[in-house]
C-alpha cells in the first residue's frame, strides 16, 4: 500500500512489515515530494493549479478531469498510489483557491 501522508517517510508498506522509504523511489511522487507532479499521468503540478487559481479559472484542472476519463489515463501504473489523481487535484484546488497569495 502507498502511504499518502506527506510527513511520512515511508512510501510503500505491506502486511508483512516490509517497507520502501520515500527516499528510495525511482522518481519523485506526490505528496512525498512537493516538486513532483500531483497528477503523474498528465504531469499536472501544483504550480499549474496555482496558475488556474491566480487566473480565476479552472482550465488546467478541468483538462485533467476530462483526460482522466480517457484511455490515456494510466493511473494504476503511473500514480504512486495506483489511483486517479482527480480527487487530490480537486482537493488541492478548493483548499487553496481562497488562500491569499495563491
């Protein structure tokens, strides 16, 4: 299983107490690395979402939501969690859209 907590140094663990540290990942993964794309399938970053917020729009977020419904979405193999990023993208957007300076 993937540990989705940003503050946890463990990336993967299983029921046999085997673990893979976030520092052992072959490529950065959100939220273990804030520089990693939030959406591994399509490369959407927090900077992209922040740009939508700054512009008062949702073009980039909407594009990822729409693309996530296509065969191009390979979340099970590209996302560290093996899950679609849409919920996390929307969570980030709504959390930060009312934040001053965002």
